[in-house]
C-alpha cells in the first residue's frame, strides 16, 4: 500500500534527520514538526467548532503543504523546504487560537510539546528562519 501524504512526510523527514545536513541544521526541530502541524490542520479543518473564515485559512495552509510549488520547494531543497509550510501552518493555527477557544486546538494536537507555546515560538522565529520577504509573502497568502 502506498503511504499517504502524512506518512511520506514523516518518512522523508526521518531519513533527512539521519543525514549530515539534517543533523547539523539549526532548524531541524522545526522541520520535525511538519507532520504534526499538518495533522493538526487537517483535524481543525473538520472541526465543527472552527468558524468558516478560519477554515478557509486552514484550507489554504493545507493546500500549500501538499502543493509541489511553493516558496521553498521540497523538490529542490529536500525536507528543509518544509520550513515555509511549518511557518504558514503555525501562522494559521495562531489565528485559530486568537479567534476560538484554545481547547479546540489542544484537543486535536498529537505532538509532544505544548502546542500553544510551540506555535508562538515558530511565529516568533519565522522571519529569521525564512527571511522577511518570504515570511511576509506567506502571511499575505492567508490574510
């Protein structure tokens, strides 16, 4: 059976983390969050308590995640190319947390860290991680 997007994402990142590049990247911990953030976005998209305007942003972030065409393409850069996907996911999840009860987000979180702190941490470092130009473009995509 062919792995789904989530499984492929986890496998690609797991393999990359074993490489010299993956082990030495200062952003590895954020790349590693890509599957969990994708999973959270998918769960939030289906949650009846998430308002339609937030679901539209979530749909945009999910489409960006699975699209082969983005600002830092995985096809060219490998798993480090998921950094823009991670940043956009965090930005959208942050918007959901600002406009909904936090419990809506936390009940769907499958990761190990505190999702509220984690999302804020990613948003705080996104400009350094991606550069201001890419970060600003990503935010405009869902605003």
